[in-house]
């Protein structure tokens, strides 16, 4: 800024405040498709953007890149790559208006309304004043707990997928993939391509018993083609896929795992080295603060973190959130026909959920629910039915550990049949943060 | 022991004090309904540290009461009621300046005069006990007979071991009086009849009894870290900085003071606190205060550098105007007893005070003279409405 501009604008206090407000960035948390789409749309409309991503680069769950030096063994459907390439090039064009901070974790909003961030490289927590925020932190995986899921050798299918994408190597030894949802097929196919086809894929749902839902899925187009391509890979590699089949428990035997499987009324045992489990996705909402709709600094959700609608819809949803912010801030926002496309994605997800709907066998008392604190189903069942949020946390010791309930929260909600009461006010930090970094906190004044 | 098996007591507030009173009332044969706007330990009891500490108390009645209360923990631990929940451990009073050293020495003399064991610890011994302690620590005293208990665990145990009816999500809006005598309480549209009412509602007591001139909220922010040890305290005692004593002895009176304590929990985690923010009744934490607490904590105990913060939380202490709890019969409302105003000492005092309030309601004399805590003391100056 030139000196002239400075003097001009400093004439009145009002102008000063206006300048300060307009110069403040809009915060976007999450560098997945939704967050990047939102950041690009805001920057293209002329706003400054602060884009925060906890990982060392953008991409999100689907465009996760191999670590430096690791082979790229799987590149995903061409459509997703095209969409991402397009976003990336638009990002290039407006790069000067986007302050990108990777390896930086959004920690939440504190009681004074500060947006807090943990700069993991610098080892420092900082706050930044922002005009508005879009939180696009993606999904968390659900699992239906059974005895032994916490054993080494068992991991979430999504977690295994991340490892596979980052290291370029599948886990060694026989693998079983189990649970429910389209990710089972995707991960199994990716493992097969990477050279270690799973022993079996066990889907609890029985889609063939839901012809109506299947019929609705058949009209889906791109996602259907994606599923078909996975199925083709699995058929080629002769990976058996069983429906109506679920894991009841797993135990350690020698080098590997003994997996107890039920299909209908028949039980059988499988031996494997790894068991990958997954039971669908859920918005990652744990501790995300959502101020009242009229709040001075609006906070909006976008992408899988708002509603699980898939990768294509995540881009649209990021644009939708950006439009909403733009109109809140008095800018002209393009009224693109986003809602129609989003509702198409929603119908697809609903049909998918209906096709795969199945009830998991209830956990035994000994089944682990919270790994962080070693809490079991019996501990949960011992809580009164009307237990308050605080009783669940303090007396049940659920959601008290390092993951702050991000992992066990959805599991408990499923078992309770209703969402867990949330801590009020929402807690920060959203993620564990080093004592030294937080002690190093610098206030907004020195930051901006 | 009970006067009448049909005596029905409505206890308002399921914090440690209400839970203890309810437990001992029921144990004596009374019928008890324990009402909480949210649930057990929803107030200060579930958002506090758990120092069962004589070392921290202001000389005078508080120091004496704390000695009784700590002994009560010891006997409840021994008779099984609180088995496994009360842990003996030393408090180290530590000074980092000459002025602080004088304060600690003076406090040590007061403790000794009250009958408390007080041990001198030189720096080499201290470093042996707490390796890594900050260079600035120039003087310390060890109070070896203190202990620790978690308020919510005590509350839960007291309720598990009794036939008290607990009603969650039951906000009391009014105590219903007839002819100068309490006949019940109102919960939304419901009238719950009761022969006696105990108000143990922490800061909620202000609204119920119109005590706005007598009680103030004092918010405290705290930090919980990850584990530095597995299943045992990571250091051999509770570190209490002179800044905490200064607040307790009424030397500092600023509204955002930090009284530093570093508490090694039995889980191997650290609990670090805390701020003292007068007239703040919210449960929000802020980065400026939390980071100030951590900077002070790192100065006192640098190995905390290796820990991660898992949570921050805030609780609201209920402080009375004269610094003493308020325990006893309401001066004007027949059948209403009060037990609140425990400020930052209610985990230590709670079980003992709850048991004492129960005895008062049953018409028995408490084991110790509690006349200085009587609500009556405020009605001399003005009507305790
Ligand atoms: C495990 C998993 C596997 C999937 N596999 C497939 C697949 O094979 N095919 C397919 O079509 N779809 C897949 N999906 C769905 C697809 O990834 C999503 O629909 C899409 O990526 C959603 O985009 P998003 O931007 O909303 O969230 P994401 O892509 O998840 O992006 C969220 C971003 O936010 C960041 N973040 C989270 N919390 C913080 C924080 N506190 N501070 C800073 N940054 C933060 C994350 O690191 C991430 O980069 C998968 C999803 C998951 C979770
Ligand atoms: C940060 C902090 C650290 C502390 N550290 C220590 C320590 O180390 N050692 C120590 O001894 N003490 C400590 N304390 C103090 C201790 O926590 C309190 O003194 C004690 O918990 C008070 O217990 P209580 O039962 O009186 O009140 P509370 O625990 O506040 O309980 C009151 C209950 O009443 C309920 N309620 C309120 N209004 C109504 C209504 N109208 N109807 C129905 N229910 C109602 C509330 O929901 C609440 O559950 C600390 C406090 C704080 C905040």
C-alpha cells in the first residue's frame, strides 16, 4: 500500500475500521475439494482468503498425494483428477489473494472469539481475526465395534487407504476387508491393484434385497461407473465379495488374526494378517463451534464436514458456502444452480444408505468402545439413560482422550440411538497441542 | 437415627456438597430427592482440581475446617465409602522470589501453629523429589499430609452407595413456602412436596435465594495435559506456587489473577491451573489466559515442555463476601438449609460439609462448631431474603 492511500484512508476512524474489516481475510479450514473450491470462489470474487490445512499439502481425503519419493500406485478416476486439476489451476490464478498455510491445525474458537491455529512447523499457536469462516474439515470414518477391533492388525479401511496412497505399498500378508459401505470396494480394488488382493470383502448389507433402492442407484451415472470399475478389478483378481456377512469378533493367534464371521445363521473362521474395517462416513463435527446464525463473524460448514455427499458434491458445496458468505458480506454472489446438483447427490447417498442398511450385532460387554481411555461397552451401558454430557465424559470417561471423541463419538451415538449431548461451550483445542506452542501464543494484536 | 422415616428432603444441586448431604441423609433413613438442573457434577464439582489440601487454606477457621474435612476423607477412605478415590500426597509450597519466600515461610508458620506437619526442603532434596524443577525456585516447604480426590468421582460414589433418587434435567425455579415453612419446590410446572429443602446449588443458589449481594462467581480456567507416566502421578507431589497462597490469603485482589498449581493426577496426566476471574460465571476458556497459565507453569516446571494440552476447561467458584462458606439454616425461611459458598475449597470441604448439613437437617449437632458459617451472619447487616 502506498503512503498516499494510507493518509487518505486514515482521515476518519470510520474509514479506518472499514479498511480493517475489508482487509480481513475470510478463513477457510480444510484443503480438500470443498475447502479449495470455497477458497477459489471467494478469491475470484476479490476477497482475501486465509486457507488452513493441517497436512503438508492440499488434496483432502481423496486427492491425498504420495509422500516424497513414494510411488504413485493409484490415481483415482479420471473425472476426479480433472476436477482437481481444474481447481488447482484456478487456485494458481488467484494465488496472490490466498494466504495458504499448510501444516497448520485449526484449534477452534476460544471464549474471546479468537480463531486459533497451531503452526506445527514453528511450534507456535496464533490467532487471526477473520471476517467469516468456512469450515470444510471432511468426514470421519465410523466403525461398528466388535470384540478385538482394537488389536494391532485391525485398522480402519480409510486409514489403510491413506497409508496406501502415501507409501505406495499395500500391507503385507492376507487381508480381509469388512463392514459396510462403498469404501470397502474402493479400498479392496486399490489393494488388488497395488499387488495384494484381499482374501475377501465382507459387506454386512444385502443390497439384492432392496431392489427399489438399487433401481434408484442405477440412474447415478459417474459414481456408478466408479463402483463398477472397482467391482471389475475385484472380479479380475478373483476377490470374493460376500454380502449379508459380518465380523463378530477377532482374536490374535500366533502371527495373525482369527476372525469370527457370520453369514445368516452360519458362523465361520477366517485367518488373516490384517483386518480392515469401515462402516460409513460421518461429518467431522467434534468440537466444531457454530455460532448463532446472526453472529458477527459467521461460520459455515461445507463439504463432507456438513453432509456426506461425495467428492463431486464437495466441490459444489464449497462453492455454495462461498456464495453464502459473499452475500452475507454484501457482495454479488452468483446464484449458480447448485442446490439441484446437491440434491441429486443427496438422493444418491440416501439410496445407497437404504440399499446397504443393516443392523450390526450389538457389542458384547467386553467390547472396547474408546481406545484412548480403554473404555468398554459395559462401562457405557452402566451410565444412566439420561446421563448428561458431563457424566458421559467425566464419569464414563468417553471422549476424554487424545481424539476428544472424534472416533468414539459417532459409535456411541449409534449405540444410544441419539446424538451425544455436546459440551457447552465447545472446547478448544480441537486437537492436542504442545504445551510449549500454546505457551508461545501471540495475541491477535501482534499478529495482524 | 432418623426422626421420622417419612421425612422427605429435596436437595437442590448434585455437586459434591449436595451429593454428600443426600448420601448421609439417606443413610440416616430420610427419603431424599436430589435435583439438578443438568446432572451430577454439572457445576464447579465437574470443572475443578481436587486438592484436598490444608496447605492452601487461609489461617483461621478455613485452615481448621480443612483439617477436619481432610480427616473425614481419611475415615471415609478407611471405612470403604470412598475407597480408592482419596490419594495421599504432599503439597510443595514453592517460592521464586525473596518476597514469595517470605510469604511461604509465614504461611508455613501459620500451618505449624494450626497443628499441621511442615517440612523444610532444601533445593537438592527438592530436585531429587521433583527432577527438572525450574531454576527460579529458591525456597520450598513440604506439607506431607495433604491429598487429592476428583470431585466427580466422589459425587458418583456417594450417589452409587445410597438410595437417593436422582433427578437430572430438573431445574428448581422456586422454593414453595406456606406459613413461613417450606413445603416443596417447583420444577417447571411440577410441585415436588418436601418437608425440608437443602440449597446446595453453587452459583445457582444466588437466583434461588436472592443472594446476589453475598455471593459472587469467580471463574477458574484450567489445562489438562496428556500422560507423562502410565497409571501413576508423574511427580511426587502437588506444586503450589506462592501466587496461589497470595490469592488465598487475600493479598492480591486483581480480577484476573493466576494462582498457579501443577497437579500430578493418578492417570499420569497434569492438571494445571488456574485463573481467578471475579464476576465471571461462564465456562469459556481463552487463549490469552491459558497461555499465561502455561508460561508460568513452564517457568516453575520446565519438563512440561514435552507435554501436549488435551483440554482446557473453566469452572465457576462460588465465593461469599467474607470468604467463608455459608452453611446452616436460613434465618427467615423455615425448613430451608443452605450449604454453599465453598469458593475454591469445596472438593476438600464438600463431603464433610455435606455430612454436617445432613446432621443439621436431622436436628443433630454437627461434630464441629460451625457457627461462624451460619447464614445468620449476613442478616445482621441486611435481610437475607
Ligand atoms: C477415508 C476416506 C476415504 C475416501 N475414499 C474415497 C474414494 O475412494 N473415492 C471417492 O470418491 N471418495 C472417497 N471419499 C470421499 C471423498 O474423499 C470426500 O467426499 C471428499 O474428499 C470430501 O471433500 P471435503 O473437502 O469435504 O473433505 P476432505 O477431502 O476430507 O478434506 C478435509 C480437509 O480438512 C483437513 N482438516 C481436517 N481437520 C482440520 C483441522 N482441524 N485443521 C486443519 N485442517 C483440517 C484435512 O486434513 C483435509 O485435508 C473418502 C473419504 C474418506 C474420509
Ligand atoms: C477451576 C477450579 C479449581 C478448583 N480446585 C479445587 C481444589 O483443588 N480443591 C478444592 O477443594 N476445591 C476446588 N475448587 C472448588 C470446588 O470445585 C467447589 O467449591 C465445589 O465443587 C462446590 O461444590 P458445590 O456442590 O457447592 O457446587 P457445584 O458443584 O457448583 O454444584 C451445584 C449444582 O447445582 C446445580 N444447580 C444450580 N442451580 C440449580 C437449580 N436452580 N435447580 C437445580 N439444580 C441447580 C448445578 O447444575 C450444579 O450441578 C475448584 C473450583 C474451580 C472452578
